C-alpha cells in the first residue's frame, strides 16, 4: 500500500498498485506517489542527525578508540608478561569479541523485540 496524490485535484489516497486514474476526479494518469510524508520524515531525520546523533556518534567513536587503545595496551603488556613467565596462561583474561555483523544482528533483533512489545 502506497500513498498517491492526484496532480489534477490534489486528492491524496492509499492504493496497492500504481493507480491508472484518480478515484476522486477520474483523471487518467494524474496520480503520482505522494512523497510529502517521506520528505517530512527525511527533514526530521536530517535535523536529528545534525543536531544530536552525529555529535554523539563522533564523541562515542573518539571515546571508543581511546578506550580500545588503553585496553589493548594492557592486554599487550600482559602478553609480554606471559611470555616472560610472570603471568600464567590461565591467569590471562579471556577476550571474546563479536563480529560487527553478529553485533548488528543482535541489535536488530533487540529493536524488533522492542517494537513488538511497544
Ligand atoms: Zn484527482
């Protein structure tokens, strides 16, 4: 089901396929996809991204990189200690990193569940 608008009379209506004529004025071939709602949604999303989401993303990314470097440095030091026999292999922290693909899949499943429960 898509929203269409008549170029001739301005009537807006839902239809499952491209309508061959306007159901109100009857003009043939006058109905075009009504993109007003999509344009409104796009403008809102652009504003949200510019005002909030992108600064948050940039900040989180910078923080993530800094934290990643800090943790990796500790792990690398521990690997060196393990090599020198200062740390036993069984003492080493276990690190299990999900692939970005799996993490994204989990995120999408969570979103789906949230939508179903809303
Ligand atoms: Zn019409």
